[in-house]
């Protein structure tokens, strides 16, 4: 489940599905913060906040494993 207020790295839409699922507001690999929850692996479209502070949308199946926030990622 993609949980609200957690950070995720956006996974790409598989090549065979790109025509069927055209939403491409966020580039794959971008660290985002979810603004709502959705079942994992579903086709639900959820709002996320990208690093610039803008709100964009992704499919919930693109968010699989939560990661630490941006401050922790910069320390590595």
C-alpha cells in the first residue's frame, strides 16, 4: 500500500503498458512524497509532491517500497 506522507522513488511504467497507461507526469527515479494513500499494485492515480514542491500524479503501482526522506538520501 502506498501510504500517505511517506517517500517513494517512482518506478517506470513497463514498456508494454505505456500505451494503455499514458500518465507520465513524474519521471521514473524521482523521489516523491505521497499526499494520499492507495492499495499497492492498483491502477489508482494518487497525488504526490515532487522535490520542486509541485503536486503531480502517478499510478500507485509505480510506488512499491518506501524510502527514507530527502535529508537521509543526501547523507549517503
